């Protein structure tokens, strides 16, 4: 391939990498693109964590996929070639790893070849590095092939190009990571503040995490867009913030509420929607919708507005089911948890009455995933606030 | 410059653009890089909003900076050349805008030249566009110069390169925008949920926005890092979430609290820290620190732990001052707002007692900005929840 064409290709790869915001997908994409660019039979990607490299992705046309190595840790040191590149930031191009010249400043571990009955010949190792910074990882490419598919060495002309690709990859990884961290922090904040709001009635523990995940699973099962799924995941934990507007005397009352008290309790839907009103962000707008409508019923017998069918936003119809499922399937101070059989029977019976039949259908189809979440978020992660 | 060198340069620009996460800085950088790449005397950048282009940045080596045009709206139509490019996604390279051939499908408005006594010769217009998508904006480059600095036309060889640069720019803009939107949504959520929590004692209205901005300004004035400044901006609104753990009977009591009640009230610091404990995100960790320590005093006479001096985290020392300033300078149901002179005198008197002298010094230096925030967040943006 002509050098100009390679440079063009490099540009295209750069754009494709910066477009990808999913960290895991990005890791695979970097390795795939780098291998196709250099015509390498295999390769691996390591990300630095402190003074170690974390082995994350490996690809090889000749070997079956091997995820077993994922998470393996290699110290930054000259005891391995990847560790050496991560430590020094040098690019290393080796013609044959079995014929290293005298005085090579790093060691090569060939146990991988022995264990997999594989023969590594050429290697090209590049630091993943924004200009001037410490490497954030290492890209290792193995066994260059010429156009005829025969083993060859990595053309030194590739070196600056692969260096540039690795910089682009480092920036893209950093962006995806920052974006992911911000999302995680956001979600964590929503949970903490919403949980704090709900914890005045101490029934909750992991209630909100479960509602969020149940709603996410239901939306996925119904084939909703990734955007909708993400929005409902973030928005659903805020469905009951309006309870902040309900006085302690009603919210924490041990016995049965009077009609008047129950009416005031119902206002948490309206108060919640008010707290979340007039937002620019989609997540808050959807949480407003959910706060207002998650006690409506498909047959029109819910509150606060008694709307029915598809007049109730889909988000509200989904959270309605998730909320009731969780209430019935959990122990509360005034009742035991129902058996799953009874809960499922109740929800099926309420299809078209309390619940949207389409949501009930999705619920039946993804019951297994829902029960897994229930399991996970009732024992291991119990919170004590 | 050789074509290969141009391709290299393009790669470097691509990496630099994807690194920039600040939207405003990025806009300027795209135009600067594109002008330097094509040796253009001037240029402008438009971003699409619905069926219009928003004029955002303009640069010209021969003209004084003109921010007056910022925000000007141009419809997507053939009535202007930028509107035409935004509508069709075509790249347009014109040798002389005063000699357009017959049948040109767009009009050119030359009033800019007349008003500024400027002569536009060549123009190169490129859609800002991720491959296949609708353009998100238009990049317009004006008056190409050769190495000697003489007017020339844009070399057609540049076209695919500038096209590639524009794709890279589009991706970077989209990333910066998404990141910005996520941050805005996050901040909005923190305000709404924290405000809801505080609103049980209806004194607050814009209290939290003001605390957040006062703390931000103080941290900036003290020369803290941008990261610290951003963290305190996000974390400070959560300083009183622990009030959720204080019963209505104490929180909403009209008269003076008994000693016992006051002790229970003080626990909102501990309860708040508990709500925010053991987080992975920096923002929440700092908000935990603030929740716990914003009632400590520099002389050790505060609560809950009676720590003093620099044992109190800086974030807590800053929010302590911001919180007291706001309480004194605002009207509450049981008191009028103090005059600013009295508030400032009180804070200066408490330097080294209640407050860290360094924070008091910063406060005096940035009083003007603080008063501007106070002004802005007490009248115009009053909230009613």
C-alpha cells in the first residue's frame, strides 16, 4: 500500500476511534484497527494501573479466543517486554523474538508460545500515550504478514504511523474513561440522594437499585432504544422523591392511614413532578414523567389523574410494574415477602387492569434476569443507611 | 509543503482536537488549526441548530476581533453560501467570490466586505460532518495565501484533507457537547434533589445555587486547581442532605430548640456524611467531607468533632464561610437580611475564630463577584418548590 494511502487510512481510523464512547468496545476496536493496519496475525492490549499493566484484550487469527488471560497483571519493569515499554515509553520493533541481540534491556517470556503451541516471530510494541504524558497502556502486535499471508517483520515505515494511531487511541480511551466515570458518579449521586430521601421510611435498602435495574431490563426486553433504556435507568430511582413533601406524621405512621391522610400521601406524585419540572435534561424530564405517573393504572383507576392505557407514558407503565413487583416480592415491616409464584400470578392477573399487557408480557419473558437482580441486590449489597 | 507532511500534520491536529473537552475552547481551536493548515487569512465557524446555522466564531488576521456577529442566525437555504453547505453537505471551493459562474446554486452576501472595508477573494467551505450524518455545522475559510503571503486560491489537493479535518472536528464537538450536557444534567439533578431535601424548611429557594457559586468563586480566588474548583462546585450543594435524618418536629419547630433538640439537629452533619460515605467518585467523597465539616470552626469550637485549623479540610472551611455569609445576607422567617457592611464586618471579625483567615482574605478579594451572584440568584431565578 502506498504511504499516502496508509496516512489516509490512519486518519479514518483516528476518527472512528474518537467516535467510540464505550470503553470496552473501544479496547477491542483499537486492537482490531491496529492489527488490520499493520497486517498483524495477533495482538494484545494492556492498560496501566499504578505500577502494573493490566492485560485486557487479546486477538489472534490462528488461536481460539482466550479470555482467560484478562485481568492478568504485569509489573512495569524490564522483566517483560510489555512492562518495559509501559515503563520507558519506547517503541520496540523486533524481527524475531527468538533471536534477540546480546544486551537487550528486557526479557521475553515465551511460555505463551509453549502453552499454546504457537510460534511468535515478529513483534511491534507501542506505548499508548498522549504526547509527553506517561503511557496509559501498551499495544503489542504479533507476527506481521505480507500481502501473500507469509510471515515477515513489521516495516519500520509503520513505526511513526502506529505511534500516531496509539496517541489517538490513548486520547479516545481517556475520553471514554472520563465519560464513563462521570456517568458512574452521576448514577451514584442519584441513588444516594434519592435513597436518603426515601430512607425516612426505612423499608428501602436496595429498593431503588432494584427498581432501576428492573425498569432497565423491562425496557430492553420491549426492544426500546439504548437511549430510552439508559434514560429509564437513571430516571427511575427518582420516582418517589416527592415523598419529601409528605409530613413525618403521615409517612412514618405505623397504623392504617385515614382517607384524608391517604389523599395527602398520594400527593407525593404531584410534588415529585414539581421538584423535577422544567428541566433541560432528558433524564430529569423523564423522571418527572415517572414521578407523576407511576401510580396510574392501565384501566384508569390509578392516581393522581386517573389516566389510562397509552395516555400513561411508557416510562410510567414500566416503573409501575417494577415498583409493585418489588413491593410484593420484598419483606416490609407490616408484611412478609410473597412467594415469587404468587407475585407472578398477581401481575399476570392484573394485565390490562393495573398493568399494560405489553409490559406484563415483557416481564414474563425476562423473569429470569429480574430474579437474578433481586437475588443480587438483597443480600450482598445491603446498605445500612 | 509535501503532501505526506500535510497528512502527518492532519493527524496531529486530529489528536489535538479530540483531546479538547471544553466546547468553547474547541470551537476556537478548530478554526485556528484549519486556518493554519490551509494558510487562510480568515474564517468562521457555524453550528447547526434545527433549520438554522448559528454563527459562533470568527477569526481574521487583517480585521480586529469582532464578537458582534456571535449568535447571528442564518437559515439552511441557498440564500447564503454557508446555509447552502449546511443544507447539502457539499464542499465548496471558490476562486473569487466576486466572479461566480452563471447558474451557481447559492447566493453570496457581500455586505460583510462593504461594512468592514475588506476584500474576500477565495473561499473554502466544508461541512462539519461525521460520515453519513447530517452536517452539524459549517467551516468557512477565507482568502488563501501562498508562502510569500500573497492572495491565492485554495489548492484542490487540500479538499479531502480539510474534509477529514472537519470530520474529526465534528466528532470532537459532538463528544465535548455530550460531555457538557451530561455535566449540566448532573449538576441540575444535584440541585433538584438537594433542594427537595432542604425544602422541608422552606427557607432555601436559591440557597444551594448560591452556596455552590460562592464556594466556586472562593476556591478560584484561592488559586485552587480547576479540578478542585469543579469538585467543590458540584459537591457543596449536598452539604445539608443530612437534614433528611432530622425529624419534622425539630427541623420545622417554630421556636427555639432545647439543648437536646439542638444536639439532634447537629447530627445532620454526621448523617449527611453517612449518606455520602464510601463512594468511588471524587465529587461524592468531597461532598461527604463537606457535609461532615462545614460546621467546624477554625478555632476548634464547632461541631460535630471540634477539630481546628487545617485539620478541617479546605472544602469544609470554604463552605463554612459561604454558608454563613448566605445565611446572614438573606432574609429568613425569623430575621431580616443583614446589610452587606454588617455581614462583611462580622466575617472579618471572625477571621481566625470561626473562619480560616486565608478564606476570609479570598472573600474580601472577590466580594464583588460574590455580590453579583447574590444579586442574580435572589431575584430573577427565584424557584417556588
